[in-house]
């Protein structure tokens, strides 16, 4: 499921709430939330404070979704899984953003060092 | 009265209920603020697709709120809309940082290229200078070799008509009297002048400080007084000639010893020839 249709799926799950008894177990959304959570971990979200917060939120909601499935509340479980997936994907985006910021800062630092080196070489030549 | 009071209470409660129903949930308020912030950030130009997704999410949440009010469904939709707006914000920032990094690396590359060109130019100048210096060095080397050759030739020429010895009184250059003068005369022969010029050149080049004494010596033929006078005049002739060839006059003195300092037996013609001589003594520096 493409991430841009998460809200639509969420809206659909709430429309189906009226007939909760017939809502299927959200195995696909569960798999997608778990995949997003794993990706976040692999990218190093756990070591980046802002990303870590959303990683934890994703895990909590995935656990809550598991409980809801056991209780037969599949619609609630689906909504929780979609929330969890959005948090996991946010953790990924924040981790990548932090890496990009670090890369840019390092490049700026190198550039400044290069400027000083070149200036010194110019002074000695 | 009681009826009016009951109606008033009912109206207040109903009004509060209506107000509560129109109050958006905190998740929706947060989502609106997050989206507004994201729309004003780099995502607006750098990541419009994710910002559009966030906008769609927020609309669904707004529709849910308009239709159902503050329900769990509305809060879930608002929660997801907030995350989508944050994702757009983060991805916009990521693209911005990546662009910034690329630009910085590009500037660094340009600076490196420029510095390389500068260094290369300086290297070229240094190489040229090195070549020029090498040529100057080679020319100087050639000049020295030429000078050494000339000096060696002068020494060889000198050895042909003079002997050079190192004694305690200094370096002694002995010139045969028959080479320099006609018998009984004190005027230099024309051939002798050329020889003495070489001596003068050698002495001027090698040393400009040492004192030089030109000594005249004769054989025992004739009287002592005659020989003393002759030796003095001959020494003076040589001394004067050396001065004309560039030697400082205060460096060179002359002295006649007549027949008093023979170096060979005056009984034989060869011995007498050896005794007729001029010695140029280059005194050691003091």
C-alpha cells in the first residue's frame, strides 16, 4: 500500500466500523507497519533522539494493535497500525534528515578548512 | 419561576455541548499547525508531492471532523495527517541539506581546481627559474673551467722559464738572468717582458695581499761592487715592470745581493749561469 493512501485507508476503516464484526484481520497493514519499523531500526533511528521517539510510538501502537486483534477489534487494530506506520515512516524521514544535515555540516567544515589551507599556502608562496 | 430557571440551565448545558462539539480535537489543531509550518518551509518547493499528501490527509481529517465531530476516527486521521506533514517537512529539509552539501562540495572542487591551477602555474615558474639557474650554474662552471685551464697553462708556461719552490721565506720564483737580460745589462729583453707579464698576472690573481721582494743575484765574474750595482738595477727593472703590469707598488720592493748568495759553483759556466738570476719572493702573510 502506498503511503499516500494511508489516510484514505484509515477513513475506510472508520466507515467500516459500523459493521465491525465483518472487518477482516488487518494482516497487510500489520506487515507494512512492521516493515516500516524494521527499516527505521536499520537506518539507525534508535540512535537519533527525535526519530527514536516516533520509533517507540510506532512500536507501542503496533503492540496495541496486536491486543485489539486478539480482542476481535480489527477496525481499531487497523487504525492503530496505520498510525504506527506513519510514525515509523516519520522516524525514517527524521533519521535521513539528520544524516543529510550532518553531511552538509561536515562539508561546510571541510570547505572552511580548505579555505584556510589555501589562504595559508597563498601566504607562504 | 422554576420553569424559567430550568430552561436557563438547559440552555447553558445545550450551549456548552454545542460548543464542545465544534471544538476541534488537539490532534487536529496540531496537524493544522504542522501542515502550516511545513507549507512555509523548504517542502513547498523541494518536496511538493509529500506536502500534497499531507494536505490530502489533513482534508480527510477536516471532513471527518465536520461530519462526525471529535471522534476517535477524526483523531486518528488528524494524527496521521500530522505525521504526514512532519514527513514532508523532514524530507524537504533533507533535500535542502543534500543540495547544500552538493553545492559546498562543488565549491570545494572548484577551489581545488583553482588551487591546482595556481600551484601548477607556480610550479611552471619554479621550473623555469630552475632552468635559468641551471644555465647560469653551467655558465659559471664553464667560466671556472676556462679559468682553471688558463691558470694551468700559465703555470706550465711559467715552469718553462722559471722554477717555483716553497721555502721558509715564502714562495720563490727563480728566473734565469740570461732569459731576462743581456750580459751586463739591466734592461729587460722583449721576450722577458712577456714572461714577466704572465708572472704578474698569476701573482695578481692568486694573492693581492702578500708582500713581494724582487731579489737580484749575479755570478762572481767582475768585482763585487759592479755585481752589487748590476743586481740592484736588474731587481729594480723587474720590480718596475711588475708594477706596470698592475701590481700595487707598495707591495713590491727590490733588493740587489750581487755575488753574495750563489746557489751553484761559480767555477763552471753552468754554475755561473745558475747564479745569474732574479728571485721573486712572495712572503707569507703575517
